[in-house]
């Protein structure tokens, strides 16, 4: 397939694909990380914090959608927008290792704890859910600059960097989390369930049946 323009580090794609779902690099620290995620959600469940759980699951569903799209970009253009060529104990998709995915599984829940109780309050004239989404997105985009300076995380295309990451990845992540936080319970179940169903269908088709990702 043709390359979609010049790339910064073409070797990163080959390295990531060699690592993709290869158990040779597995490390046991993933198990306590998974247990910690289970504890966090179990604690929120015990406290009946349905709004926080909805925020966490909403972000996680959008995270998986973004990672699947990124993997499809790799399939159709030879290179994903971002890759994880090393440093993970298990690479789930070309751009996400198990450690990052576990972190994103609780990111929305944790961030929701900083939301004002009043969803109608404005910050500098901006609805606070949007303001907090922009703030958290900026924080994560800045942190990703550091990640991209390491060999473990690569922005493959020269035009893909902090600004598009901020706008097209992290704002949707946190906006989904914070809007879901205020949805009525039935809407939370319906929409978050639909997002996960779409993710699952895409994984079955593109990873399982077609083997594209």
C-alpha cells in the first residue's frame, strides 16, 4: 500500500507490528495494575458512584474507538498516527500497550472527581464541563510531548503532534466523560453500551475476521 506522506520514524511501525500481541515481552507488573483498576471500580460501585463510573467507562469506550481507528490508519496507509514500538509488556493495538489502556480505563473516573457539583456553572464564560475537558485535554497533550521524546511512544507523521492530539483525541475523551457524568442513568447505559458494542464489533471484524489490526 502507498505511504500517506512523509513519516518521521518508519522503523517504529515495523517494531510495533513485531511486538503486536506478542507475549514474549510480558511482565508480571500488569497483574497488580489490573487488580488496582478492579479495586478502584469496586470501591466506586460500593459507594454507588454511578456518575463517576459512567465518566470512566465513557472515556474508555472513546479511547478504544480512537485506538481502533489509529490501527486502521496503519492498515490502509502503512503507518499509524502513533505507535508504541517498545517499552510495553503487551501491545494490544499498534498504538496502545496494556499499561496505557489500563490508565485510560480510570482516567475519566478520576478526572470526574474534580468537576464542580453544579453543571451549569461557567468558568470564564465557558460551561464548566467543556472548560474541564479542555483543561484535562491540554494536560494530557502536554504530557504526551514527553512520551514522544522517549523511544516508547512515537508520533509517526510530522503533522501529527500536540495540537491535533489535543483537539482530536483528548478533548473527545474528556468531553465524553464529563457529559456522560451528567446524563440520566438510562441514557448512560444506552449510549455507553452502544459505544462499547461498536468497539467490540470493530475488534471482531477488523482484528478477528479480517486480521487488519
